[in-house]
C-alpha cells in the first residue's frame, strides 16, 4: 500500500502540498509522453486550447493513470476513501516558447465546494527550475482566497490569466520532480510556474482534481468517474471509462464536458481566453 506517511500528511497540512511522491515507472511516464505525441501527430490541434482538458475521457492511457492504485492511496490519505475523478489537464511547455503560469489559487474559479479535494500534478518529463517547474507559497492555503487580476496574457496557460499581484518569487519553493513522480497540492495554495529555458518539453499531466463525493460544483456541471469507494451524493454526471483511443462516442462526450467546463471557468468573465 502506498498511503502517505505521517510526515507527508503533516507536510500537506502545514505547507499546503507534498512532493515528491513516486507513482509511475520511467516506462509508464514515457508511455504517457508517447501517447501525447501520437495524438499530436495523428490529430493535430486536438490537445490545444480547451482540448488539453478531459483527456482521460478519450484515451485509455490517461484513464489508466487516473485510476492508478498508488495515486489513489495517496489521495485517500487526504480526502478519504470515497473518491471521484472530476477533470484532467495537460500543462505542456515547449522549448523556445514563452508559456508560464501566473501565481494563483485553484479554488478561486473552479467552483468545487467544500474544499475536500486535491490536485495531483504528475511529471511526464522531469520538472525543474530550468524548465519551469511549479513553485509553491508554503502555508498560503491557510489564509483566505486572494484577489485575482484577470490579465488574459497570450502566453499564460491559465484560462483568464488570473494573477495574484505582488508575489515574491524568493518566498516560493520549487517543486522538483523526476518523470513519474507526483506532487499533491491544496485547492487554496498559491502557486505558479515560470518559463521553460531547457531544450526539451516540460510536460505535466494533472488530475484537477480528485474530489470527495461530498464536493459539489456550485458554478456548473462536472463529468466524473468513481475512482474508489461509493458516491451517495450523486452531484455530478457519471461517465464511463474509455476502452479505445479517440472513439467517436467518447470524443463527443469530451466536447460536451469541455463546453460545460468552459462555462465554469469563464463564469462572470467579460471575455473568453484560449483555454
């Protein structure tokens, strides 16, 4: 069993995140990268913009990661035994591009309440300070949600370019992961990431997020899979696991899910970004 130990749970509770956690082998991480690059080659633009979301609904490879027992054991240590998968996202930073993620809090726009949920960030490639790893503001999850300015930057990988101003990089901690390792972070922790200055892609596959079955979506509609335990609340739309890559049925389902996700992410916004 790979449940978090007492030291890891204390780190999550005190700091708002825990890392690194070994969950995938090198070969399993490579399988994910190969799947991404196969999709990019065979179905150009499929993973761009809003298409980077809900990828586990159209690919058995991504689906298998979401249901990985090592990951679920760690998640259960934080939110309990009744677990739903309510979304996935790819964060890809290519070399020589200017993609970044401004400092923000996930809970600000995602509409999941109460905060009995956790985001799993899985390194498909090594993630370090040179290629723009995540940076966390330790302990910031214990404070209220901050004001976010909506900047809609062209290079910001967030939907609205939502940004908490006046964050000092020097006060943040880098989350350095090897391919196959994972970090877990709290919905309210302030985090972001910088530019990829390396010569290779920096790829993160993010389950955003694993939620307790008691968590509702207060802004719209989510499409979920039961990962562990039982769901007595039935707040969300339950969807099947894919059995083949890019089936017509699953592609239509993902489009519907992404359309509804966009309504959640842009609720109250005066314009729409590319994600």
